[in-house]
């Protein structure tokens, strides 16, 4: 998988060693291919029936999932690794594992894809079943919901597109792509349609055609090195809440005098910019009711020229 560096111009190429927990993040910039960042994290999937897996990043590049499956005979547990990814230094963190151990289940996982709001992770077996996991659930494994089925080998590799829908290629050559129309919705409300997108002619899509399409429009995060997590100076000088936000986002600046607020979406477009004239200990309230439901990055510049960044989700 390829993910843009936090500077918005260079690239990380990410891969995992087969039957290992060793990950390689290779920086590619105008100086060429750099020495990989090598990290061992999580639990290696070493079952003798395992095969090469498939990975995917969230639309903002900060989440990463890797799935290792098994051969169809016999059915064995499969593993999904879910981690945070730091676009500035190429390191992973906050490792979580989904291990499906129901051996009576024909769950032969092949692909994974995050919803645009990163609440859900979609996974599929080899051609027939599409599943949704709620990443906000206490028990992620137990949150699994069957959200779609196909009887014609039409569920294989998944990729999110610029319209925030998830497109799914078939297992074998076919003239249709499946579509998850509302991937931010819980359960069958996500509206999976296996025959929705017709491609003229027969057998236009074979397995693998939708793999590993990066977000080319992903912008820079500032300051790179801090990342997009909430930043606090001193005694929680800068905080935002509620998160997720519905109608209003509150900025609490106990020790700062904020002079400017900027909000960008996941592709780096400015959706809000305003000069602020506020006092220390004065809350700033932003009306976010008109924003669509996705992830946003907020940047606040104080009177001393420091920039404070945070991430929030709009429901």
C-alpha cells in the first residue's frame, strides 16, 4: 500500500513480511528510495494454511488493516491486524487483532476496507459473503454483521473511491462491480449492491484490479512530527469536544489566545477559516452542522505564532 507522507508530497510504501509481524515502511521522495523503517508489532500469523494477505489504509492514511486468510481446506482462523499509522515517521501503533476462530464458519477472508468515517471495517470471504465490523465496539469480533451476499463470485477486492463509496471487484472475470453505497451506515443500511456498476463487455474485471489505490489528494498535516492527534500544551491548554461532533464543536483554550481557526477535510480542502479575537479562558464555539459526516482536521494559531492541531469526526 502507498500512503502520502505527512508533508503532503512524499510517499510511504508499506508491506509486511509473509508469516511474520515485521512491517516495512519505505520512504520514497525526490532523493529516491530511502532506507526502510522496520518495525515488529503485533502477533504473526503463522498457520501452515495461510496465504499472502491484503492490506488497506483509511482515507486519511492514519489507519491500517492487514488481513491474513487461510486455504479453504481445512477452514482455519484468519487474522486481521488493525493499527494506527503515523504519516510523519512511518511507524505503527495501537495494535488490535481480530481473530475469527469459528471453524464451522466458511469465513475465508480476502480483502478489507475502512469506511470513510473509519468507524467500520469491511471484510469479505472468497466471493460470497460481505461482513462489517464496528471498530468502536467493545468487542470488535462480536460486532460482525453479514451485510451482503453474492452467488456469482462478485465479492473480492475492495477499495474506497472519491465519491466515498466502496467498490468491489469480482473473484473471476465479470462485467460488474459491486458497490457499498453508504459505507458509514451500520449493518445492512450500508446498502451493498453486487450488480450495481456495469462495465461494458464481458470479463472486464479479474481479481486484483481494485487493489491498493492510494489517496492521491491527501494533503499535508502541520506540524509534521506531531501528527493529527489532539495536541495539548501545558495543562491541557488546547482541547476540542464533543468528538464526534454533531452540530457544534467547542475549543477550550485555558491558557491560549487563539487568533485563527482553520478546518480541512481529509483531502486537504479548507472548509472553514476564520480570524478569532478571543481572550484566555474563553471557549470558541464552531457551527459544524453543515459539514458532511466524515473526518476533519482543525488547526488553531495562537498569538505567539504556535500552531495546535487536532482531529475530529462529524456525525
